[in-house]
């Protein structure tokens, strides 16, 4: 049954084109094109204020961008059918909805709208994540509140899961559990996942793809593996600074005249000439270092 | 073999699929997992380490094409029936290639001539 479902839905679960947005004249998104492949897990990374949350909200149709198009499973994000809404779960950074209900009441109520709602999973996770069942959502701590929302999002067994900074409110054990859920669902049910985070190692575990957002633009979009293999940090001492390759993702001159650059393999997999010079240093870059280098 | 035998360092600059293949090479070369032994399923490895299953599949696929693993129909991946002794010297030397390249690179960076480095290495090897 699942296979049939998937064949008819090879259209991108999420896609945006030419997205621009501004808050009171301050540009937040400055022309973003992005599409997710079915079954991929895309980690969105960027500094605070880079535009991640705005981008996510525009992608799922909770915000009307000043310019550009957004679609969810091929439908305009701002006018989703109920059927498509039922396939999507979104967890905002600060959940506020239905605060006058208890966690148990909320899950019970919401569950009725989802054909694939997994009641026993919700119950089990409520216990494991120690959510007080009979307290009003409004009285829960922000962390508990976000955990309830994650339970809601997972229990509906969505085809598309969108999480805005899900790790912020979780302790390391719960975070690992969430990552495990995400990983296994992507593998087994082909769930497509978009999540933003500033914890790069979380992203490195489960993401198949990565997108760096910086100052409202997408400065890098690739698979996680490819990103790790394609970039290196090249350091050149002062006497070699003239040999610095012209094309580099970042270019930093240090006080002593030496230079650090983020360089990329060419189409044949070779590093730029300068990296073979005597005295040049070349170091592998983890994603976090890469991000710091190019986002500074 | 149990999934816990693998160690995953997500923050390493080395992609996770390469970390897995590298560890399989060593575990097999070192005899910690024997020919014919069943590997944990992709799901088990992905679940245990909370990593993307596609990464595990990719690692298994690569290990299979290297001849380290064999796919048994209906069972999963097992360690290939190749004995360590039947691996050629060139194959075993190949396992050291990344370390040798790193050593060569650092030697150049330190502007050291090859000779004292080789002398020291010979000594470490007990020759």
C-alpha cells in the first residue's frame, strides 16, 4: 500500500522558489530556492536571525512571503487541502496552540483528525518523556510543551515532518531518542524530514542533506557526506599568500600575513594547486568548522 | 556482530559511511568478526546509533563491493569468506594508505627530509 502511495507522490514534498521576505523593511529572506526529495532528511543550519524560522514558516504556508512561491506536495502552501494537511506535521519553536487543554486532552482531540494516529505510541512517549498528563498545556514548562508537540507530530505518522529547532528543549537522552525516531522513520516509511538546528552534530547524525542559510540566502546546499569530502581548510604562510587560489568559499587574512581559505575539490577531485606547495597546510573540516568559516 | 561494536563520531570530518567501512575493514582484518558472521541489519545500526539508514546502506554497499561483505538472500549481510591470509600484501598495505598519506603530508608540512622519518619508522617496526 505504501509503495503505491509513494509512486503517486514523487513530487517534491516541499519546494520554494524565489522566496523573499522582509519584516518592516528589514529583509529576512533574500531569494531562496529549495526543494526536498521524498525520503530525504534535510538539516537547516544558520546563525540566530539568519532567517531559518521565517523560511520554514513560509515553506509550510504559515506565512505569506513578500515574493516567491511555496508548495507542499505540489499544492500551493497557502491553500493546502485537508488531505495534504493530514500528511504534514509541523512543530514550531514555541508552541502556543490549545493551551487551555491538558496534554492528554490535546492529543486525544488532535488525534481524531489524523487517519493514521498512533495512540499507543503517543501514550508510551508521554510516559517516557515524563509529561504531566493532567496539567494544562499553558502551565507546562517550555521544554515540556515542546515535547508534547513532538509527540503530537510523531504520533500522526506524517509523510512530511517539519521541526523548528526541536532539540532546544530536550535533554541529551530525549534528543537522541528523537533523532532515532527521525532516522528510523525516514528509512522505513520514507518520511521526509526538514529540521532546523544549531546543534551541528545532531544534523550530522541523521541528515542526508544540509542547507546553510546565511543572511537570508542559501550559501550551501549539498549532501552531508559530499560536504565533508569536498571542502578543506587551506592555510598559507605569509610568503605564499600570493599563491592563494582566487576561488574560495571564505578568505581570511591573519595578523601575521598568513591566510586561511576554505577550498573545494575541482571536478576531478583535486585540491587547488596552492595546497601542494611546500609550507602549505591543509586540514579536513567538520561541518561545524566549515559553517563557522563561511558564516563569519 | 552487534551494532554497538561500531563507534560513530558524527562531528568528525570523515563522513559516517566511511567511518563504518573503515571499522569493518579493521574488525575483519583483525579477526574480531569472522567470515560468515551476520552483520546487524541496517535498521539496527541506524536505530542504535541514531543515524540515517541510508548512510548505513551506503557503507554496507561499499564494503560489499570491496569484497568485505556478502549479501545472503533473505538473511542480510555476512562477512565474506575470504581469509586474512588470502588477502594479498597489496590489499593489506592498502588499509594503511590513509595513514601513510597523512604521515607524508605532515612530514612535508614540518619540512622534514624523508630519511630521518623513514629511519624512525623502521625502528618502530622493529627492524
